[in-house]
């Protein structure tokens, strides 16, 4: 948010009230939002992409609770990564994990 406000001030010459940044600094940021931001700011990997998709999925189905989300997430991930079946998802993750551990 700080970067966006700086962009508005510097490039678009928008006057941002002085109270805005301190108010934002005091606001509590949920853990999920902090994780998602870090994933977006770092080098891409399938593990980070999976974490990003987990955040997206939890946002889509908050009513499912953790257990429901854990059972539905593999189907969601399979769809996002365009894999034909759940078995192919397992194979894909195992292959990526093996390559990463070398």
C-alpha cells in the first residue's frame, strides 16, 4: 500500500492526506494477506504458487472451514494448473519436488 501511495504522489501528483499512512501502519494485516504479498514479491516456484493458490482458494470458499478446504484444494489446484486428473497432480508435484531436492 505504501508503494501505491508513493506512486500516486510522485507520478500522478495526488495529494494524499498526512493521516493516511500512519492509519494504515496501525491497521492489523491478516496472516494470509502477508503471506500472499510475500509470495507475489519473490521468485516464482511451484511451492510459492501453491501457497498463493491456497490463499485464493480459502478466499473463494471461506465457509468450508479448514478440513473442507484441505479436501477441495487438490481439485482446485488441478484445475488451476490444467492437469487432467488428481493422479496427474500427484505425479506433477512429486516430479517438481524431486527436481527441487537435487
